[in-house]
C-alpha cells in the first residue's frame, strides 16, 4: 500500500546541537484540514503506478497478453480504433481461397469482463451469404459457444473465422437457406455468393 506523505511546512535549519535529530513532518493545526492536491502531494503529478487507476478486469489483463501474440497473417488484419480500450477492436478478413476469395469482411470483437472464462462476442459488420453467418451479422462458431475454454485465445477465434470461409459448416447453420443451397446445389450456391460479394 502506498502511503502519501503529509505536506510539510518550511522549518528553520537545524542547529549544530540538533543536527542529528530527525525532523518530524508538520502536522495540521487543530481544526485545520489537511490539503491534498488531486494531482498528488504539493500539486505534483504522482509517479506512474501510484495514482488511483481504475482496476483492470481479468479480461483486460488477459487480452493484453493475447494481443502480443496476435497473428492473422495476410488473411486477417487487426486494428484498434481506441488504443486505450483493448476490449473492442476490428478484424478485417480477406480470404485468399474459396467462394469468398478476394472479398473483404469486417468483424467487431467485444471482450467481456470475465474473459477468458467467457468467450468474446463477435459480429460480422459486412453482409454475407454464408451458412454460418446470418444476415444480421451473428456468427455461428463452436468455440464462441459450447466449445469455448479459457485456454483458448483471440488467435483461436480469428483462425476459426478464417476457417469458416474455407470450410463452411452446413450442419450447424445460422442461415438455413444458405446451408440448404450449399448441401443441395453447390454450383448454385457459388453463383449466389458471387452475386452477393461486397464491392
């Protein structure tokens, strides 16, 4: 625990006879309140780590570690609109193969306070015709639901998103129309995707 020193009043130089005596800090007079600046003692800014900073949530602590290890390669680019808020960021996915090759899709990640005990929230901000992403932007990815474990990280989610573009899963769909077309008529599905690619 950091203890704040009281603001001392100027005192005369000690005499030679009392040079070896410790000089106690001046106490406030009776009935007088001690003044403490909001910037620190004596109006000076407190050194880093000594202020009353907002306590970080487990999610904020863990996300700092995850961010240091982020690697989406050339397919996924991560950016933080607010450098002071690591719990909200964007991931831009540009598949390099498959039905959605060359198109760009924007995802918003929101990290809950109880991360990694709760999975991140992921929303697709770009309209897409996909079995596992509905037209409202909700994403169906197993590790964002029942298969989430605290040992997983943001990288795992990003890789999972990329994999959805390579291998859609029609057996666990959010967009049932897209899933049925994918299962029953892959050529028609491919043509429909091509018509709906973002420009």
